[in-house]
């Protein structure tokens, strides 16, 4: 028996069909010879019977293969809504061709619980013949068993019947077209709407008033089908992809206005209204295809009718997504011969196809066609010929990329539904010859949906069939084992007896080739079973066992090689995939096809193997595989992943045809290469070329907008997303949230996040990262336990983000807990996590712990090195930072600008000029001098080392295309007391096309403070708010308070301290304390000192300053109390250390009052002489450039040449050198040596 475990509804109906066919087919094909089983004929008849069964078994298996192909390709990706892309239908990025039927009775029958099995059987049988679309009524207005009893009042039982139709169609993989109302009186129609309006006092004379009366139109608009929630699936109709399209009316006509203006206005109004409610589904009018007065075809093509409709004008309305045509030659031409009817039909079809392509540029669906059995002299062959004629015209147009998108015959019935038989009804089990024509068309149209098959070599079809067959045997939803004894007794459905199904899947030239494998011989079935086992092993990740099995197989076909190579790619081992592909290449028994070639190209992209990929590109050109969209997109993606953006764009530009995958690949490659603007240009061009975006395209375009902070463009894309109805797709929602967050609209991003029904780990990680990057660390950290409470397991990027947030607030306890959690879940080896942990320990003041993490890392990237160097640099561990930097140059990757910037900051903070100059030389040698971070770091380093003119030289040689370098130079001037230069540079910023930022204003306000320019400082402070819309932070208020204090304006300083919207810190109170001391304001000084001591109890300098202020004011008791408090708290004023670099990088450090230096007596002797010189020596000018210097005797008989530098008056600024703050320090002697004393 067949052993089944089935969860997929799609597979369920396939297997049910199989059993049904196996059981019933013997009744359909009783061999004639067996009716007289004589001894002479029994052996011959038995053999014929068995051959028949084998034949039908083959055909049935081929049908199952086809259905699996359809499932694999159409349901692989996307939201499953059918869209339009220019003149084509698209389903999940694949061309979709409709081969379907009309069955207006579905809702009517499904509303009766006892009749529902008939509905299910009909849909199941239709699906087994490859039918994919059902058009039916979503109306029954008034009368017997209505859906809409009166306007807005519904029969729930009928609505539940419609719910059942949707759920069953979904079960069997079918799409639906729902019509809202009928033009005719059947099931109510427009006449019923007019009657309802009459009952409410409207004076209406004709059913055509349906199109103009406002009350009737309001009834129509309120028909609540679109917003109906399915009671079975729970999905609102407008959100259900099972529904392909809405139809405004079945065959609308307005004979009272032949001009067509009435119906045109009604269509425009109703189409706009429907689209305002539902952007997910397509919309069509329901037209029959008659031409109106605007077209010359009205007399030449129309069958003598004028119903006020116009095929051209009506379908040109923007909101109408595709056009429809109906055709009933035997009804329209009742007295004509079959030949004339076929001639008319041929002309009717061709004309509409031509006009749809040339004028409408929309897909064209032949929504109704049929042949009535009530016609005199009817024969089934007449209907078959008519169906074949329609299908052949559709296929001819579709195969060359035309507008014909499929056909829906009128109508499909099931046994027991004789009351719905209008003469055109078809029962597939009974009308077998017509069923064969329908099934044949299904295979032909499906083959077109695999777009690359149109251009790929014939061997590719065979590979795809084999893959589908393997999938049939290895599906995760079904385990199927065929026993030979059962196989011998079963055969397939009789309705496929005359259809050459295999011929539609394998081209004739391949079938004639004697080396072509027979799909159904026993050896091939054994290979399929082996391939299925191999596929199960690769899917489970057991590649070692799979490879052992692969190596021991007695023979290997294309599926064997493909499965093994795909397994290596899925397991992130592209190098082994390439190695295996190379072995397959030289196997003479394996035929190359586009699918395996695309896998190899993908491996080259993942492995960054450009040379091999270029070789495959050349082969694809030589073999013509490059013409396939499938292979072309793979070549493009390979170049992009190898960083060869120009080559990738060149491949894209030369592709003969492109689909959404090709466009998305080129946009993705450009954005990931940092060419965001160019990627957005391609995104715009994609729209102009009529290619519909999919969710992946939207996501990568939003990333480009986020990285460039293009909020306006991001909003435009958001609007298009809403129009397409894909905003609920998880990765689109994540991209939208990230875009708004990066553009500074965190509240929008938070709103989108909270609106998600089921945020995934990416959603949570994105939101947590945004909170942390915008300074809302606590919110980001608090989101972490919320995420885990929702059952979402954090990944490495989540942990990295949360640990970074903990690092920013320097919470060691939380950081250690997260570190322990990371070790528990096994993510400690992740580079991003390890780098974040190092940062956390560094910012928490534990550089040794950070270094331990660094030493334990098995692999390090550039971020690891930069992080550990920056951590030691920021903590002032200069020696360790330089050691790590040297190690990085020897062992690690080339230092980046971030690592160099960190080490340069150490040189600046420690005033190590020589090392800084060496780093500057290294920067120049590697060509990083013009990168974003280096110029500002060099300027800062030279400024802090006292070389402000060297800093200015670096600034002058820099491109200065960002505000950071300007800010660094302004701060350097301010720190050196060159306020005028700082202010002049600040005033030049607008001329350079730049805007000052918050840090720039801190520098210029500091310059004003040092120079005592109170008015100018106040002007800059006000312009920061009014002109540049920069709201002051605590540092800006601190500069202004310091400016008021230096100017002696303590009251204004106090007022600003009260008005500042921040908590007052030590810096602000220290400024007030210093100013109070200088102004002798003891009371204000006391308050300021007490606040400083409260904030920093260990600050000895503040205690001393307060005590001195009390002493100067004669308040000795309070001064003594402060001294006692210092002793009680153990507070000691930290001495100010100074150091001088001496011979060979040795540094001699000392403090004020230091008596522990080994040459203390000589040092103090020299200092005494310097002091005397500064007080007593006078200048005697010899000429303009020579100054006499006296000789001062020393204890040992030596002489000190005492230069008259200390008291030298600067003739430019008029300040003596000893009083000039520009001079940082005096150095007694360059590299002093005394060889007589060791």
C-alpha cells in the first residue's frame, strides 16, 4: 500500500486524485478483447491490458510531477498575490498564465452543507487537470436564497458558503475572481438595485439608472464583500491572496447611452472606490470586449451589437489592471456555419490581442468562451475545436511574450448539478476529449511560466522534472513508498489517455535521442529513490554521510550531482561545491544545464572566487545559457558579491530580458558596495521600465535611503509599499522601521515596530540598536527581556547591540551578566559579540579584562584590533595601546583609520609628539591622510602637543569637506588662547558650504570665554538656536556660564544655571566657584563649593579653595572647619605632576615641592637662578636682533648662560614672555649630561 503522512493541502489533493484515478480507471478502459476470454486470446489480451495500464500510469505520474513543479515555483517566495508587471500577470516573481473556468454556482451550492462535497470534488478535479483560476459570483441580490437580502442586510448562511469556496480554493491551490453584481436579472442584478431605490422614493425609469443614481451607487459601494472576514480561515477577503481579482460587474451594458459616456463615468468612479479600499487585488470591469464609438472597429469587429461599452476606453482607466473578452460565436452568429463562426472567432481574438498590446498595454484575459450543446447538430468535437482555437491563440501570444494571459471556459459543472446546465457546462469525467484539450493547455502554459525555459537548452526541462520527482519522494510533508506489487495493479486516470503529456515536458529532439533516459524504466526509478535519500541527508545537514553515499553510488545523474552541490552551498561550504562542480564538468555522462550552472555561479559569489566565476561567465556566453534570465541574474550576482560592481552592471545592461530578480540583484549589489545613490537610480529606472517591485526590492531601496538619511525618498517608497500592500511583510516592515530610525524619526520607527503583528528577531534587534544609537540605552536594554518574554531567541547581533548599550552607560554588573549569558548560549566566539564585550569592559574601566577577551579570541577582525586599541587609548594606557598597535601592524590586518585615530588621541592626551609624528608619517605612507577621521585626529594631536602651527598646516592641506576637521582646528585655537583665529575660522564655515554642529559651537564658545568676548559669545549661543536649529546641551550652557563668570557677571551666570534644562554638574559649579573666588564673593563661593563637594566628595582642590576663600574673608573658624573635614574624610589635594622628555625617550617626572629627586639640590639651585633672573635681570639691547646675557656663576665653577628670555617683551602683542599663556613651559637644557659624575 501507499504509506502517507500528509500535512500540505496541495499534496493532499494530489494523492487523493491518485487514489481516485487508480481505483476508477479500470472501469473507464475495459479491454474489448477481454469480453470474450477464449483460451487463444487470453494471453494476448492480458499483455495488451498490462501495457495500457503502464501507459496510463506514466501519464499520471507526469501530471503529479507537473503539479509539484507548480507548487515549487509559484509558492517558493513572495506574498502569493497575483500582480501585473506591464502586460503580464506575475505570481511571486514568476509569470502566471491563467487556465481556468467559470462556475457561477459555487457559493449557491456551498451554502447548503449537504452540497459542499460537490464543490470540493469540482475544485479538486479542476486542479488535477491543471486549472488554476475559477471565476464565480459574489452576489445574489434579493429573490430566492439571496446573499444580499436588502441593501446592507445579508444572509449569513450564503456568506458562509462563499467562505467555504475561498477556503477550498486555497486548499487546492486555485485563485478566484469574484464578480460584484450582474448586469442581467439572474440573481438580482442591476434591476434589483434599482427596485430597492424605488422603494425608498427614487423616481427611476430604467435599469440603466443603476449607473447614474447616487442612492443606487451607494448601495453598490456598501456591498460588504471586500471587507468580509472569512469564518473558516479568519482572513479578511481583501487580505486573502486566494482571491486574484475583483470584477465590477458581469457583462455591464447601458443601451440607453450608446455613446458609452455613462458606463465610462461609472467604471471610473467605482474602480477608484474599490482601489481605495483594497490595493492587494487586481481589478477588472467584466467587459465582453465590444468596441464603442471611439473605435473604427465598432462596425468591422462587433457582431452587430452596441451596448454602450468600449473595449478601449473602458480598459484604459488607470485603476483597471487587466482587460477581459468574452466570446460566444454560436450565440452571436446563430444562423452561420461553423466555418464562419471560427473565422469570426479567429478575427475577434487576434484583434483584441493586437489592441491590448498596442494601446492598452495590460494583460488580456479571455474570461468567457464556450460552445452550447443545445446548438443543432452539436458534436463534442466542435467544442474541442473551438477550445483548441482559443487556446492556440492564447498560447501563440503568450509564447512570444504577448498580452494574452489565459482563458476561462464557460462553465464547469459536477455530477448532480443538472439544474445549472445551460448547454455550455462541462463535466471533466464525462467530457473526456474536451478535458484532454484543457489539460494539454495547462501544461503548455505552465511551461511558459518558467521564463528561463524559453531560452535555455532542452536538457534543462529534464533536470527540472527530475528535481520535482525527487521532491515528490522526499517532501517533508509526505513519506511515500511504492511497492512493485501495488504498482503492477494500478494505473492512471482515463481522461488523460490521448494527451502526450511527456511530449509537453520533454522536447521531441530529446525524446528521439537514444541516450536520453527513459523517465519510467526501473533503473531510473531506483536512481530516483537513491537521489531522494541523498537529498534527505543534505537537507538534514549530514553532509559527511551524504558524501560517502555519493562517492559509493554505482552511477550518478544530473540530480545526484545537483543535490550534492546544492547541499554544500546550503551548508556554507562553497569551495567544496566548486570542487565538486569541477569534477562533474568532466563527467561525459552528465549534461550541463542552467540550473547547475547557476549553483556554481552562486558558489563563486559566496566563495569570492572571481577567476572561476569569470570562466563560467565565458562558458555561459559560448553555450548561450547567458540569454536565460536565470543564468544572467546569477552571473550578475556573482560579480556583485566579488566586488566587481562595474562588471555586474555591464552584465545587467547586456541582458536581453530582465525580471524583478535581475533588477533586485543589481540594486542590492550597488547598495552593498556603498553606491547607494546609483542603486536608487536603478530602483527608479525599474519603475519606469514597468517592472513591479517585490518585497526584497523595497527592502534594499529602504536600506539605501536609511544609509543616506534620505527621509523624503524613504517616505515615497513607503507610499508605494502601502499601495502594493506589502507593508506587513516582516523584512519590509523591518526595513521601514530602520529607515525611519536612521533618519531621526525614531517615533515613526517605534510606531511601525509596535504595529507589527509578529516581530521577529530582526525587528527586535533593529529596534534595540536604534534605541542605543540614539542615546536611549535604558529603553534598548529594557527591550531585551521583553523580546525574550515574547518567545524570540536573541541572535549574536541582538547580544552585540544590548552589550553596546550596557557599555555606553558603563554598568559593569549588567555587562557581566550578559557575558555569562553569552557563554551559556555558545555565542562567545562570535566576532560581533566578542568585540562588544571588549568595548563594555574597556568603558567600565577594566582594560585587563578586555585584553583577556582579546587574547582568547580564535579569530580577530579589524574591528577587534581597533576596539582593543581604542579601549586602552581612552583609558590613557599609552604604552599598552602602542604595543597593541605595533602587534597589529605585524600580525593583524592593516590598521584602519579608526585604530590610527585612537592611537593619535593617545599621543595628544599624553603630549607624545615624536610618536605622533611617526604615526603621521605612517598615515601618509598608506594613503589614509584624507580619510574622514584622520585629519581631525592629526589636528587634535598636534594641538594638544603644543604644535598649533603644525595643526594649522595639516588643516590647510586637508580637503576639509566635513565639519569635523573645522571643529578640531577651532578647538585647537581655543585651547591655545588664539581666540581671534578660532572665531575667524568659525566665520569661514558657511563659505565652505558646511554647517557647524553642536561640537563646533562648543569650541567657538570656549574661544569667546577665553577671550572674555561676552557679547559675541551670547550672539553665537542665540544663533545656534535661531539660525541652525541646534538645541544647546549641557556643555554649551557650561561655556556660557564660564563666559559670564570670567566677565564677573555672577548674577547672569546664576540665572543661566537656573534656566538650563539639565542637572548642574561639577564643571558648572567649579566655574562659579572660581569666579566667586576671584570676585571675593564668599557666599556664592560657599554655595558653589558645597555643590562641588556634594557631587565629588574626594575633590581636594575644592576643599582647599573654599578654605582659602574663608581665610581671605577673615572667617578663620569656617576655614578651620573645612580643613578638619578634609582630614576626617581623608581628602588630600592631588599634586600636579609635570614631566619632561629627556635622552632616548626617557621621561623625568616631578611635582611641585618634590624633594625626592636624586639631583634635587642642583635642580633647586637652577630654579632659584631662573626665578632671580625673571625678577631682577634687565634687557640691554645691542641692536634689533641681539640681546646681551649676563653670566651667572655656579657652585662648581661652571657658568649658566642666562638668556634674557623670561622678561623679553613681545613687540607684537606687548606681553612679556613670562606672562604669555602661549608659552606652556620652560626647559632648562636639552639632554643634559655630566660625564664627571656617574
